[in-house]
């Protein structure tokens, strides 16, 4: 967010970003080392990191609605996650 200090943003987003990184990279790495043939491992990890960078860039640069003080940011994140889950469930039902 513009006008926000780097320290405040780091305190607010570090834990969720680190957890998301682990949830993305650990399974990719396990799959890569167990199922992908040796000559293709670097390509698979490069592709995965490209996807991760695109996701992080999108999340970092999207417009955030102005929230009031008192922890609204985490509540909004939970609401967004719930909306994504509901959308995925609706898509499965339509199939």
C-alpha cells in the first residue's frame, strides 16, 4: 500500500507470505525430486518459481480497499479466502 512504511507492511504480511511460500514450494519440490526425471528438474522448478513470482507480484500490486483500524486486513483476507472456496465449490457443483 502506498504511504505505508516497509516495516509496518513487513510486520503485517510476513507470516502469511512465508506460510504461503512453504505451502507452495515444499510440495513442488517433493514432487519434483520424486517424479520428475533428472534432466527436467531445473525446468520444472524454474516454471514453478515463475508462477510463484507472478502470484506474488499480483498480490503485492493489487488495489487494497481502505480499511479501518483494528485488524480489518486479516478479516478481509479471510473473507477473500471464503469467497474463493465458495467459488470453487460452485464450479464443482456446476460440473
